[in-house]
């Protein structure tokens, strides 16, 4: 990329790619932390994390896996494409 454009663009692209990947990994890990765990308390401070975790839990429901909640960490495209499925937190 630095050959096509310049070094700054290449560094920005690399930084954005690494940051995006790390965000994905940390968020996905956080959704699988057992409830009540000490590590969960850190993520409970993040606004909206409970709702994101609920969306991820619903992502793993076998009867909905092929129909809804395809986005693993952020449900932006599920919302835009109409594939977002929601149940209230705590509903079995």
C-alpha cells in the first residue's frame, strides 16, 4: 500500500486493521465470560454491553442461527439488513 499511495496511508490502514481485529476479539471474548465472573464486572461498565451480549447469546440459538444475528460483535448490519432477532434479557 505504501508503494501505491504513501507510507502514512499504509500505516493508518495497518493500525485500523489491527485495531478492528483486536476490538472484535476482545468483544467476542467478553460475551463468553460466565455471568458473575470478576472479569464481567469490567465489561458491565461499557454502555450497552449487556444488550450486545444478549444479541450474541441469541446468535448461538440453534433454531435462529441460519436466519438471524449473523454479526458476532456488533449487530449494525443485522439491523440494516433486517436480520436482527431480539428477546428480552433473561428470557429462556
